[in-house]
């Protein structure tokens, strides 16, 4: 009798185990999912995870942000990084003393993090790049609108006669956008990289360069690239051979454009960190 009870209990245990395993099995589907679709879904999910898992921690130092702005092999590897400044504080050495990284001075109280990186060519300053992080997305748009209004104003007020030589243009190239919204301005100017205070001496030292400005926004980030690229053509060629000057302007702009796209890729994990 005891042996019979033992086998009865054992049978109940086995039956209950089978029932529990059956409830764990997934329900059968009427239409099997193709293996290609399963693999594609898994690949997409993996890519999404890879993009979202990297979130650099706050706070960002100017030195950390400046690394994101370095030209590297962009700009044909000719530019080198130099002085880094904290763009959230006034920069007394700038010509616009007391302002925060821009002579327009509208960023002072709103930037959470930022850096300004001077760019050197043959040991002299031939440009700068700045990265700004705003916690408030409305401030990003405000910075964009500020540049848009300034650049549009230059476009409206330019002297067409003079512009035949210096070729200043606002958003002249239809290219894939940099960031979520972007602006660009190009034009030849006479530039003294040493910023000589004496006017007569400055005139002697000025060289013909293409001035390229590219600004763009990405999530909470705003980038301002300001480059002076030495011209290979003589400024008189705008009269004698305008096609040569036009082609050079486009070629030099594409160097700056490639740099801007590299910066956009590098700053995205930081700019899109809420």
C-alpha cells in the first residue's frame, strides 16, 4: 500500500512538471516568420543599441570638447589645433572684449558648456572652431537664427560691383546638410593672421584668402566654424579669369565642408546627450 501511494505521488509530480513546461512554450503562429526578417530585425536593434549606448558624462570640459573640433586629416592635414578657451566665459584677449566667443555677444548667459579652438596654419592663426551646448533647445534655434539674420543682412547689403572681385555668397552650394540645420557663407578677403594693430603695417602683411563660415546645429549642440584659406589665384583673376576664381572658391569650400561633416559626426554623442 505504501509503495502504491509512492508511485501515485511520483506520477502527480511528473504530470505537473509537464503541464508547467507546456505553459512556457510560445504560442504557434499561423504564418512562420522568415529567417531573413528575424535577422534583419536583430541587426536593426543592434545598430540602435550601439548608437544609444554611448552617452559621455557631464560636465564637459573645454579640453574635452576641443578634441572634437580638431581638423585631423581634414583641410588636407595642413591646419593644427592651438589655444583652447572656455566659451562660457568672457575672452578678454579677443577684439570684442567681454563677449563670449562671438562679437555678436548673444550667447553669454545661456551656454551650459562650450569651447573655442584656434586653428593654426604654419604657426599663425587662420581660423577657429567653436562648440556650444545649450540645455534649452530653444537657445540652439536662437543661435541659428542669429547667424541667419546676420548672413542674410550681408547678402542684402553687399555691393555687387565690388562683389565681382571678392565673390561673397550666402548659402551658394546645394549640398547634403551638415547637422540638422546649417548655414554657410563664402567670400574672398584680405586677411592679416597676426592681426597687426598698425594700419599701414597691416596693409603690407595682408594676404588674399577665402573666408569660409559654416554653422550648424545638432540636438543641444551648435557649431561655428570660421576658416581663412589662402588663395592660390590672384585676386585680379576675378576680372581676368572669373571661371578660375569661381572654381577655386568651390574647391576650397569643399575642404571646409568635409571638415564640418567630420566635426558633426564627432560632436553628435555629446550634443545629443540630454
